[in-house]
C-alpha cells in the first residue's frame, strides 16, 4: 500500500483513470461491433453510413492514446475492406 500522501493520491488517480479508459475501450468495441453487424446484414449503404459515424469514435480513442494509432488504422482498414467486399 502507498505510504506517502503523493503515492496515495496517485493510487486514487490511477483507479479513476483506469475506469475512464475501460469505458472508452468498451465504446470502441461497441462501435466496431455496430459496423460488423451492419456488414453481416448485407446492407452496403447502411454499413457505409454506420462506418462513417463510427470512424470518428475510433479516431478519438486513438488520439487519447487508449489504443495505438496503428491499431485504430487497422480496424478502420479492415472494416472498410469488408464493406467494399459487399458489392
């Protein structure tokens, strides 16, 4: 357990930040699932529209360093390729 006041404060902050980051990661997974669900439904126009709205969520989470920017790019690329393959 933390002994100094500074270490106790950092421990409190770490708990709060962990909860925030966890909710952000959950939002990312939900955004990706929404696009995948639209792709599986076979609706290219709907999937494209949902993808466009979810890209900003993916980018925002990458900008906050919750996930690496290359991971965000990889997700966007694979989702985009899956939508293009619906043709």
